[in-house]
C-alpha cells in the first residue's frame, strides 16, 4: 500500500472537531468527528468525517454509521462503508496512524443521533471497550453525539 497516496487520509483531527475518545477492541479509537456544514440543511448534502487512531494492528473491519432521527420517528440513514472510500482498509492501519474517514449523506428535516461502530460480516461487531465522551448502547454501538439541523 502506497501510504504517500493517503496523505489526505493520514491526518489528525482539526481543532474544531467534536472530541469523542471512544475505544473499540482496545485496537482503534474514534478520536473525534466533524460535520460540514456545522448544522445540517434539510435536503442539502452534508459531509461527516470520522477521525480514528489505530492503537494496535487489527483485522479487516468495516465501519457502520447509523444516523437515527433524534425525534424518535424510527428514521435511519445507513452509512456502512470501508475507511477512506475503500482506499485504506483497517488491516493496513499501523499503530499510531490517525485516519480521516469522510462520507456524505442527505439529511432530512430533523437532528440526527450519530451511532458508530465496526463490524465484519453479519452482526459481528468489534467490542466497544470505552465510550469516551459518547455512550454505549449495549450493542457495541457508540452514540457519539447529535448532529444539529439549521433552523
């Protein structure tokens, strides 16, 4: 793997990112996330960047993101993906790497609860070993925060 081609991915979180500090399997940490724009506009694409730090080598995991309607309507945006658009799978991460993992989505009219985790095939999830500033939902799924909507 050409790590020089990943210069846009191997970056630390910016100072205005929302700190999280949650650990999964004691091998990867969700340092922070950043929403652009800082408040979602209904019907306009938003960009969410998750900032990870590798603590120890790990197998190939996929990232899942559940963006649940914060009003309790049951609405959910699924954003399962491989890190960096598939360019930098977790089994290529090295201890100390900081990884910026961005994706876009189309928000609706309500704030969204940001749930994050890692999985292999099916429902096999990497254990959430520390929720940091987030909250463990009891299913190895981290509630990292709420994404606000512009009013």
